C-alpha cells in the first residue's frame, strides 16, 4: 500500500500503513500478514481483533480523483449541459452570479462515486474472505478509510458518499471508520483545526462493535500523541469525530453554490 500523501499539518507526515500496524499491535490486535503464510490463497484483510471478533481493512486514498481523465470528461459534460440550459451562465470572475442549478451539485458528487465504490468493493472482498478463512463466530467487519490526499471534495462529502454506498452494498462491512492522519480540517465554531474520526454503522452492527470502535478512537488519539506530541484540545462526540489541531484547504459544496475544481478555499465543516 503506497502513499503520496500531501502534508498539511504541524507534524512531519506519518506513514499511514506502518503507523496503523504499530498502533494495532500496541492495543492487542493482530496484523494478519504477521502470521499468514505465503503464498496466500485468498485476499486478506489487514487487521484482526480476535477477542472482539473484528476483521478490519485499511484503505488509504492516495490519489486526487479530480486529476483523472474520467473526471475531466464527466465534468466537461456537466458544464456543456449547464451552458446549453443557461447560455448566459458565467462564473463570478467573468461577471456572472456563479450560481448553479439544483441538479449540478448532485451530479458533481456523483462523479466521485465510482472510484470510492471501487475502494469499498475491494475492502469488502478482503474482509469477507478473511472472515471465511478464520471461521470466526459472528465476525464484524470494519473498513478503516484514511483520506489525506483526496481534497477536491470537503471531507464530509467523501464520507457521505462512502456511507451512502455502504447502505445498499458491501455486506461484509459493518462499520465505516473515516479519518485523517496527516491532513487537518477546520471545524465550525473553533479556531483550531482537527483530525477527523467519523463512523457509520450498518443495521447489523451490535452495540459492542460501537463501543469497541469508540474505545479504539480514544486509544488511537492517545497513540498519536506519542508520535506527534500533545494535542491542544480534545473534543469527543460519540460515533462522530475526535478533533485536534491545524488546517486544510479543500473545495466546499455549499448548497446552491459550488467552488469549481482547482479553485481552493478554506474548508468549513
């Protein structure tokens, strides 16, 4: 799992996979590749919390999806439709209002569903096959999704797309854990910036899984402080996010207005 993570934080960038492996071992979990012999006969997940009956897969967004040819084609088609429907439309820089029709926001977000879905599909398979190989009784699957590099969309929209996809597919994933490790975000009402820890659960998830992930979050931020120093502030909102400090720039999609790709501004969540 390689990474070209961009650093926007007060600490030197941490290698995501190596850091998570060290963390999992430190809290009594197992790195599956530590004991799984070669050659492997199935697509394995990354981590096992044996006592809790939890299989977890770590995925890292290390690509800016808006730089792809597929995105460019889809976005150009949207702009062509916009100008067919409203030939007078102009961005503010050219004297227009810059306002978009109601369909634009939804279609813009839809462009990002395929690459996110591909990530979920692969993780679902790895979790499913690892569950089957280990023959765990009532195992739960957790997808740990780290996003330090995909910044075209404000993080909550990436989380929203992934959570929406999980509602209809990927039955081996019972919890989506979405976080940042090296990239910091602004939060409304705070003059600090924050690291994200966002969770969502399937209807299958039992309370012990929720409690496990909440505890894992507290342990994760305690562990991070041994790597990067103490946080300025701790605010824990159950099942949502645990913030820390610094800043992120990203495109924000605020209702009927949209900042176009590559025109960045401060993120507000």
